[in-house]
């Protein structure tokens, strides 16, 4: 007799998750380095930036936290760069 074969769902590869995780970390690193580059280009200390904006830029430059778009918009405004210009310089 014929047995009905049931297709097993393909398991997701762990490497897919690793790839996403690694690309997220790489993107965070690029964003943090761009923020640091802008600050240094404009010769602004972390202390001065904090005094002017009440944003702890050292935390952003560490690349260990997720930055909110609202915060990134404020950083860009402070350094007189558009969001498009900020990301254009990353890629």
C-alpha cells in the first residue's frame, strides 16, 4: 500500500538569525561612528553636546544602544545635516 508522505517544514537555519543579528550590529556601529565623526568634525565635546541638547552622545557613540529616530533627528539638526545626508555618508 501507499503511504501518504507528509512534508516536514524546513527548519529555519540558525545562520539566518546570526546574519540578521550581525547586520544589525554592523548597522548600529556605522550609525555610532557617523555620530562621532560629525561631533569631531564640528569640534564639539561630548560635554558641550550634552549641555546644549541634554542628550548623552557618549551612549550613542558606543553603538550599544538602539537610537530612536527622534533622537537621531535632534543630532542631525544640531550638526545641520539632514537625515538623508546622515545616511548617505554611511553607505
